[in-house]
């Protein structure tokens, strides 16, 4: 019973923890630990580490043991002569059995330094897999931040629509009162009803968008369909959109040294240089040493099993030198292909640098233009709020018609949407600039 209660308590605690609103930092931390793509990348890192160990082990001798057992059957021969280990043995047995055993070692003493270069190349590849994991993590974090900010923006837009919906409902009630006393036409009341329906639709539509963005974020976090999910972010202060925007040149200079995609491109260029060096060493001779110990026995021998093993024991040591003279252009082709790969890697590095600069400049342009739009939109919202309140009061007093009221409402809504969009665009892109500069994402 105690175990059952403990299990239930743990399950309830897990459900309670998952039901807590998710902060941006919690989303980032969870994705870093649980994203499937990242887990696969980490497995690739382990695989690369194992390949590095194998490359390092190639510097040492190899040792192998072999054994063979055979049975011979010659039903129509009266006598059989078998030559084994330089000795001839005659037997009348139709069924014979023999065995051989060998212990062999081989060591590549020198192969033009290829083994050492392979170790260097594998070290670069191991580092590259780690950088690619970091690159995937950065990409996922950026997507999470974009979705999270989009959710916050849509939530605030929904609150604006809810306020307008409440005002529209009050206007409808006031219009119905005026209609009862004959101060307002039925067509005007119908327009007020239509306005209420439109504002309610806007609220529902905003909620639908919020749910859609949450589903995308939940999918990116790879949470189960039954896992409760909600964000913990609150409406962001307008002051956050007025923070200084990082200089694009400084961000680019930092990003060239810190961004994983740039380090990956540089590592690929380094790997291409090593492969060219390895290919050129294919023209050099190689030296190897081999040694072996062998033994055997044969059932037709007059000696016993132990005596045969004693007499047949043999050992050997050899030195091998291999000099490539004509290899059907294999080395030449390897070198030329390595040169092509080296040039390609250099071009890829240059392309990544150009793409990074374009990305940073685009983010900076969005941030600066959005910040300028936010300043203008903020002033427009204040003006339209004053105008809407004035026209609403005049409408209640019968001094303004329904057309003026609806037009003022549309102008206010548009101004508020422009302000929200520019505010969150500024905040997001400012954070992305700091992220590319090497900082952490935080809202």
C-alpha cells in the first residue's frame, strides 16, 4: 500500500509539474535535453569518438589466432601418403584427422605518416560533430524564441480584442436603449450587433492562433499529446522595445568567432586540408613487420598428439616493404579529388560568412525599423484612444452616428495592432542580435 501511494504521489507530482506554465528558459532547457534531433546528434558524437579510438589503435600491432580442423576419407585407397610440415607420412587408415594452429602479428611501422594524419583528421571530425550538435541546438532555441514571442504577441492582441468586445457590448446596450426611445434607427442597432459579433470573432480567432502557436511549440519540444502545456510569459512592457539595438558590425564580428555554423565551416576546411595531405602521402612507400607461431598435428602419424605439437612448432618473422610504382592512377585521382574538396570547403566557408552577414543585417534592419514604427504607433494609439473615447461619449449623447463610431473603432484597432506588432518584432529581433553576438536568449 505504501508503494502504491508513493507511485500515485509521484505521478500526481509529475502531472502537477507539467501543468505549470512554461517559461522561455524552461522551454529552452527542456528542448536541450529531450529533443530527438539533438539526441541523435549526441549519438553521432559518441560514434565519432569511437572512430577516433580506432584510428589511434591503428598505430599498434594487430594480433590474431587461427585454428583449423579437418577430416579426410579415402574409401578406395589402400595407402595414403600425406606431406605435412615437410614430413611425409604413410597410413592405411581410410579416415584421417588433422589440425593446424597459428598465432600471427602484424605491425605497420610506417606508411608515409598516413596513420598519424588519420588521427588528426578524425579529431577534426569529432570536434565537427560536437559543433554540429551545438548548431542544431542554436537553431532549435531560435525557433522556440520566435514561437514564444509570437504567442505573447497574440495573447496581448487577444486582450485588446476583448477590451474592444466589452466596449462594443456596452455600445450595443446603449444603442438598444436609444432605439427604444426612438432616438436610433433599427439599422444602426443592427450595425452595433454586427460590431459585437465581429469583436467576438476577433477574440475567438486570436485564441485559435494562440492554440496553434502553442501546438507548434509543444511539437518542437516534442511533448506528448496528453501533456498539459501553457506559457508563463506576461505581457511585455513597452520599455523593452525602446532598449538600445546592438550594432550590426559588432554583432557580425563576434558571430564570426562564436557561431557554430562558422566554426563548422572552418573545421570542414581544415578536414579538407588534412585529406589532401593524406592523399599525397599515398605516393610514399610503407614498411610493415609480421611475425607468426604455428603448430599442427595429424592422426596418421606414429607420434602422439603432444609429441607432434612439440616437433611441428614453428615460428617466423618478416619485414615487408611496399613501394607504389603504378597504381592505375589511384593516388593521382585521390590527390586531385582532395584538391577539389579543399576548394569547395573554402568556398563553403566564404558562403557561410556572406550568409551570416546577410542574416544579421536583416535582423538588424527589422529591429531598427520596427522600433521606429513602434514609436510612431505608440503616439498613434494614444491619439486614437482619445478620439475613440470622445466619439463614444458623443455617440452616447446622440451627437455622433454609428458610422463615425465604427470608423473610430477601426482606426483604434489598427493603431493598437500596429503598436503590438512593432513592439514584439523589435523585442524579438533585438534578442536575436544579442543571441548571434554570443549571449543567451531571454525575455
